[in-house]
């Protein structure tokens, strides 16, 4: 059916300098199906309305999105054609605003012809922080509201993805100087999900759930992992949350038990739960990229996720991974594995990761993975042509340390 879309604000760039890569930023909202018991998008301590879930009283409410058009798609020569619409998944307790500051992605989009879009991860965005804090400090039962809001967030993204695929390219806000200047490279661009950190953690389940709809062609997960209970306790950000939980619980053992208990709820919104065998539904081809030595999201969790996707690794991966087949990268006769894990080892940081179940001292591996030139080439190859290349052929994906700026 038709999408109820409203443009809130449009900001045009000048495309004048080498770093001015975005021709237009559009802030808008789309009406989506609503399954929570409070009819207010700002209310985050809400639970499922079971009648709505069963189709009895379906309502619609607005959800906001941002779209970014790179300069190369609207120049006078039309030398760059639209290859893909890339939906970006933001990081922990942030928002769609992160896309506005992802300059590395702006450059990739401008060089290759990608339209960028994003929305908030309802349930784990900056607007959900008060409920997260209340859950940890005073009301542990609110974790169910967090889970329910995450599922509503998946519904938000699914509705927006339907709009991206079926209505976005016909919108007036993509008209420049009175005519549509965006030219498609083929009959239809590819529709890609690209999530980093929390964007990859939640995006792994979201893109898998979207498999039967065929609204997403390919999925790229940067520095992700699963399950939540493992990732949290081994993360360099965990001491803050442990301190909050200690205000509510009397012993660190209780903290461990609490995190493990709420994992039972979060299984339904993570890839390890969504992709638990036996699998009966397809999921998009998936590329997972990670850095050995990551202090924020442990690569133990990344490799658990890779096994859930039945991903392969390449012969030149820095280490073998239990349970993953070894397959060559794309070449002239085939497009590479159906799904793949690529790891880059940051030697100095990787040596400092503790073997015990403790978080590591903070380092920059988590940030450097997305900026690695070889991994960016792999990402572009996958988006543009569906080929998953082996980025480790030349150097084994070995980096002395995580110095990416």
C-alpha cells in the first residue's frame, strides 16, 4: 500500500569542496504499525499490547528517519549512478544522528553511488537511556519493556525498509533543480543493511528476521557479537553498568545471575536466538567484519555469531575459527561464500586481551575496524557486485597496532 511520509526538514549542501560530499540531508517520518500498549513513541517503559499483536486493534504512529544523498549522484554529468540504498545501524545508546557524522561512509557512498538512510534502534537508542538506567538501578523487571521496545524497533525498521524499497526513490525530496537527477545503474538498486557495534549486534537478528520478506539483499555487520550476557561482562564499558547494578544488588555474583537471567528475554532479539537450529527461513547473504584485540565487543562473541550464520572464513584469516569452514574469496568464477567472517588482528592490542572472563583495558580496535582500507574494499565489493573477496591475501590481515588516526 501507500506510505504515509512527511518531510520534517531538508538541508542542502554546497558540494563545493573535497570534504563537502553530501548534496542533501532529509529528515522525515513514516507511519508504522504499533504494537505497544502506550500510543506514544516517546514513552519507553511500555509493554506489548497483546490484542495488537494478534491483529485485533492495529494502530499506526510516526517514526523518524534520515536520508543522505551524496553529491556524486546529483552532479550535472550523471557519471555516478545509484548502485545501492544503504540502511545504517547506529551504535550503543546513540541515534540515527550517528550517520550524519560517519564521514568515512559518506566518502564511500560518494565514490560508489549509495543513498544512505537511518533510523533509531528503538529500545537501545539514546532516548531509551532513562529506562536502561531505571532497570539497572531500581526496577529490574523493566528489562521486559526493553525487550518489547526492541521488537517494536524491528517493526519500525521493517516498515521503513518497505518504504525504502517501494517508495523512497519516487519521493519529491529526491528532485534537484526541478528534475530527478538520480540515475539508476540497473533496474533497481540493491538494498543493503550495514550495522556497526550495537548496529551489528541488533542488526544481525533484524536482517535475519527480514530474510523471508526479501526486502534486504545483503547484510554487513561490523564488530558485532552475541549473546548479550557474554558481550556485556567482557566489554571495556562494563564497569559503569556493573557499578549501577551494584546499587540494586548486594553481590557481584548477583550481577552475573541477573545478566544471565535477562539473556533469556534477549535471546528473541539476538542472532544466536533467531538463528537457532533448525532453520526454516532464509536470511540475506551476510558479511561479518571484526578486529582481534577489540576491547569493546569480544571477538569470542563475533565468532559465536559467525557460527549462527554458518559463515566461512578465508584461508588467509589470521586464525582458524572452530566450527567455521574455510573457503576461498570471490574470483572470476564465483562470488565467494554465502556468508563470511573476516578478522583483522591488531597484534599489540590482541596480546593484551585477558584470557579470564574480564574486560580488557580500552583500546581503539573497535573504531579502527570500520576505517581499515582492506575491509572497506571488501565492503564495497560486496555492496556493488555481491562478491565477498578475501582482503587478507596480501598481508594476512595483520596490523601492528590500532592507530587509525
